[in-house]
């Protein structure tokens, strides 16, 4: 689900500027179970943070409720003008324990950003 401030033209223009600067995210981690590489949350943040700040954007992410075995994570992108856009994404927990929740939060943050 996506929500936004009453006006959101400036935040969308800033996102357009960020997208023109992004070239791709380095896959800096390996998953031996699936025998593939992926971009860590740190790599995603490192790639996005500079262009976002340059365009007047900042972001926050926070886990929310667990509903029917799925964990919510909300991503808020805020522009210097006060405009904002927010999405909430649910991801099923592989295991309902602290490690499962931590894994779901990290995975969700990477994909939501």
C-alpha cells in the first residue's frame, strides 16, 4: 500500500532525479544455500543515500505488526519541502522467532528501498 502527503509533486520530482543517477547496486553478498549473490542492505543504502540526500530526500524504515505470520515494514521517503511518500510491505516469516523476524526485516528493507 502506498500513501503520500496531500501534495507530492516535489517528492516525485526528487525521486526522478535520484533514479537518473542510480546505476545499479553491487551484489556484495553470497547465499550458499541458493548458490547466488545478492545486494546486502548496507549496499542498497550506500547506493541510494548520496543521490537521495543530493535531491533533498531522506528515508526511514521501521518494522510493524506481525499479521497472520507476515511482518510489516514501512518505508517513508521525506522531501525537504515536507512532502512524503510511504509504502508498507508484508513478508511472510520463514520462522516465527527472533532470527526469522530479523531476516524478514532485512529482506523487506532491501526490497522496499
